[in-house]
């Protein structure tokens, strides 16, 4: 819009320069540097003013070239840029490419960087506990590809597989931006919804040859075999598209992206999108809730926090790999003091991954360099601490850490201990690095003494007692004389400025000294910049080593965190076994127990499942009794074990699980035209179509979204199918359909359990203990009472329930029996409900003679009757 407007009118050369760039990036906010400000024009200005809350004005108001204008000072870029990006906007930074003072005519300007939600590296934009992944998706008829790149850390992953596999990865990695081939927009929304910010690319970007060439050139290899991805053509295409987009955004130096990894579905437990969401693994489902990640994350560094998220999303299936992690956690628990010292050192390291990525991105500053030195010192200390632990695995980790003594020493010798953030501020390079720099600093530092010498001499020579020396940017150093003494000014002084009560002069000596001082300052800046750039350049060769250190430290961080959590929350080490059984003694829900005022109040439960004697457990009991929590805690304990963590249980023998499926809770997807029942059936179909012999299935209230008979029939049939399927998948099935208890008599692998409650005085007490046998009562009316349902509704429900229960056994004529339900009385009787406590009160009230009672007696009796209801 602004382009068209600009081209149809006479505009200035600078605006013509702007419109040419805007035409190339029409869907991008252009921030153009003009003097000390970044400005936006036209529609960009309107958008920026709304998002940033800055004033919208007009350039050339009332003229033919009038256009909207909004801007902010250049030094406020770190404040305003993150706001634009977080609002889901693409932002192009159009900088001055030459010094305006040296420019002849129009200052050259050009795009130096394009920042988008998925391509951001600024600390002000990023969440330090989360990766900022850019994702590219290649949808194909045969197999689909996906890639994830985090420019801020250098991580690069590709994968390929079914649409459901891609969906699972999207849920796990939560990318900030998705790239796709333009004509595939409809398919993208159909399969993955509109949960993510997305951007379309041209078709040629998604060509196999182009992607291969791009990746080979970037990694400087002749083949991708070394990364183990050469056969993953769809994944390679996605990876190529992601790399293309990053380079198009003017991030050409990507030396920190030194490897590409394949996410192998065979290595990790399968968790579909529904399961990740239902179990609230990484993000809670409501604003005030807590996720498993929230409970587990006591890591000492951002790197550890990000790695923990990945481990939770990708639990291991290999027993040896799981046992390796568990053994290190055990060693840390056996050496608590050392583990705590290591955690403190990791805090000193900070975010080494993102810090070293700033080197090739050209964004590292002097303070970052000093932090790198401190990180290397801490790594050396951690290496020494690890040597104190007598464990072969930990000794190997210690041997792998490289403190890079030469890099650390080079930084210590080159950079001041507490430098400014900006190299332009000066005093960054240490003394003794450059003889010329030291000499120039001496000239600059002696300036004050020299000026005082000149002032004393001229004061003595002229006899002007109030003489003083000052400086301004217009004519440099000057001598200021009060008007009362101006007749004493020597004839060789040159007057430069007249004030109300004084005059300012310069002398040849002052000008000569000024030139020497200013030249020294310029030379100091140039030498410091040159030395700093050389130091940064020297770091390029160590990026890979530093990244390896960062990866090892992140792993140590997560594992020491697991040890800390196990001590803090009383977790125990699980036994990982190759058989198919699952045997949990006194298991607890890791999240719910931490939300109680006293975690010890949580009621633990045992769960045993195998493929033969107890393959399927049918769990009955009322709502709020804890059935869903029991299902979830079983899944979470299994998952915790397979990420290498201790678990909230007295003991846990975990036969390795390759897939966890959950059908727990559902909400209407009205926007997509899907009801609760349709969502339920989709998720259930996904489960029974992907069963394996090591699957763990959690079903909660299957069939409740349809009629009772349909629901019971489906639940019955699904249970039979799972029981008879060759996989013999281990299953927990929570239900209100008491009819399913009959399956225990027909299927050998089905066992009935219920979550016990106690009924007292018409009320129920939730005992939350899983006991053998089915429950024949749902206590629905009692739960409704706890929810605050009006008494009239509860009394009527009790009346209808009593009538229907009296007809039990005549279900064949169910429709007719409903017609015989007695009509409700308009005036409900207080004691119509069959409640012993209420009957007792009724009988007492019938014999009381209120005419003979004193007011005090009446109050005492009322208090007594009230207590009888408690």
C-alpha cells in the first residue's frame, strides 16, 4: 500500500530508497535508520505505533508526499524490537552502510538483518528456558519431512514420517515459526491447525537437489552420510528450506551450526500429541496449573532447562542408555556434597550454548567474552570435582570435558576484568597487550594534568584569577574569561564565543593539544576494536570444542537435577527391565502431590500390569475419587523412569514401554466441527490402530459422549479388542460403566478394581485407595451435592434414581419405564430423601413443643440438630 502511494507521488531520494526496499519485503516491517532514530512509514508506522505504543505522526503533512511516520531512538532498539517480534511480525533492519559525515549525497542504506519469530538471537527476545526453533515442513504423498533449527544455539534436527509423527514433534518442540510450500497452506492447516506462526516459501526452495547442495556447502562435506541422514530425502528437503530461509534473513555466518542430527523414532518412546497434552508434560493445560516440567526443573543453567524439556518429550527405549543415566544420578546421590558443588559451578557457566553462538553471528560483546572465560574456569573446576567420584561413567565424562586453558588465558590477558558491554565505550583491552595502545592511553590520561598546567601558566601570565578551561563539541577546548577581566586578554587569543557574562577564546597551544588528545582517542578506539576482533576471530576455531563442553554440562545439569529432585521429593531409583510387566509399589502423582499443602498427605497406590494375568485393569468409582490421577501417575512414573529420573514410588519395576497412549479428557473442537465424542473416537482409533507389545494404554471414560447403550457397547468392544490383540498391550481403563465389571468373568487378563470411598451420614469421603473388586455405585448425586447443586435438584434426582433402581432387571423395556417416573411435586418436601440423619431430625422435631421452650433452650436445641448433620 505504502509502495504504491510512494511511487505515484513525488518523493525525496531517501523515501525512494525506502520504497525500493519495501517493494522487496512487502510483508515485513522496515525499520530504517535516519540519524539517531529508527523510523517506520505508511502501514508499517500504523502497525508499529499500535504494537509499541509510540506516537503516530505524519511526514510532509499537507503536502503531496504526506505519509504516516512513527519512530524511536536507535539506542532503544533492544526495547522495541522484541515487542514487534513477539507480536508475530517480521522486522527488517535497514541500517546506514556508511558514515553520514563521510557520505557524498544520499547515505547508502541496506537491509542488514531480518528478524522473525523463528529467526531471533537477541537475549531480549528469547526465553532462556526454551529453545527458539524455526521449523520447516515438507508435505509429500509418500513421506513427510520436518526440520528444526535454533539459530541461537546452533541445534539442527531433521526427521521424517507420517503426519501424526510430525504432529507429535510439533507438540514437543513448540517451534516459533513454521515454513511451508505456498500451495500447501490448506493441507498444513487441515493437519496441524493454526497453532503456530507460519510463513510460505516458493516451490523451488523445496527441491531435493537444491536442499542437498545447500547443506553440503554449509557443512563443507561431499556427502551427508557422516550425519546419518543421507537416506532421509524428505527430511533433507525440509532442512534445506530452513537453512535457505535463515540465509535469506541476512544471517550468512552460521559457523555455530556445525552438525545436523536425525530424530530417530526407533530410539524414543512414542508419545502422540494428545498424550503430551493430556499428561501436561511440558506445559499446563490451564493458567494456574503446573506441568511435569515445572515440578522437575531445578536445573542450574538455561542449557539444562532446555535439555530437560527435550528429554521429557523424547523418553528413551534403550535399557542400557536409561541405566547409564540412572547410574550417574545414583552416583550424585552417593556424593551429595560434590553434586551440590557442581551445581554451583554450573550456575557460574550460565548459557554457554547461546553465548558461543554469538561469535559467528557477530553479536558477542566484551562482557560476553569475560563470561566465556569464567565459564571455562568453572568447567575446569567441574572436571576436578568429577574426578573425586569413583564411577567409571563419570570418569569418562570428566575426561571428555576440555577447559581450553589457552583460550581462557588468552581472554584473561587480552580483556579487562570488568569491561563495558560496548567496545565503543573503550577501556576494554587490558594494559600490556599493545605498547602503542598503552602509549596513547598515557597521552590521554595525562591530559588533565597538562590542561591544569596550561591553566596555571596563563592565569599567572595574564593575571586573570577566574580563568578556566572548558570543552564543547563545536570548537573543542577553550579558555573562558569573565567580562570583568576581558581587557587583560592577550592579543594572540582568538575569540570564539560571547556569552552574557563571559567570553570564550582558543589559543594555538590549546588547538595543538586538542588535536593530540582527540587523535589519541580515535586511535585508541581503532586499536581496541582491532584487538577485540582478532580475539573473536581466534574463537572461531574453538566453537566446536566449546559447544561439546556446553552439551556435556547441560547433561550433567539435568542429571544432578534428577538427583536433587529425588532427595527433595523422596523419589526412588526404578529398576528398568526387559520383560513386559509394570510393577509400581506405593506410586504417587509427581505434580499433584506438590500442589498439596503437605505432600505427605498424598495417598499412594500400587499398580501391577503384565501381558498375561493382569493385562487390563477396569477401574470404577465416583468422580473426584482419583481415577484419572491414578491413570496419569502410572504414565508419569513410567516416563520419568525412561528419561533416567528417579520416580515417586516406594519401588518401581518398569518393563521398557515403547508407546504411551492416553484417552484422558476431551473438549469440544467446535471451530473444526468436532464434538467431544468425535475427538474421543479419533484419539481411541489412533490408539487401537498403533498397538505394540510394549504399549501402555490409559483410557478414561470411553463412550461417555454418546448414549449409555452405545457407550457401554463401544467400551466393551474396545476392551475385548485390546485383550485379544496379539500385542496384549497393558491397559488401565477408568469407567463409570459398571457393566464392564462383567468382563472379568469372561476375559482372563481383565481384573476389576475400584477407588474406594466411605459413605457416612449421606455424605461420601474419598479414601483414594485402589482396592480389588468393582464398584456398583457411582455416587453421582453425592458428588453433585459437594459441587453445591441446589437441594431441590438433589432431592428430585434421588427420587428418580430410587424409581429407576426399583426397575433394574427390566432394561429391555427401558424406554417404557422412563414414562413411569413420578412427576415432581412443585413443593419439594424437606424429608423426601431417604436420609437417616434427616429422618432422625424429623422425628425429634415432631415431639418438640416450642410453646414451652425458652429462647435459650430453642437455640441450644437448634445447635444440637445442626451438629447431628455434620
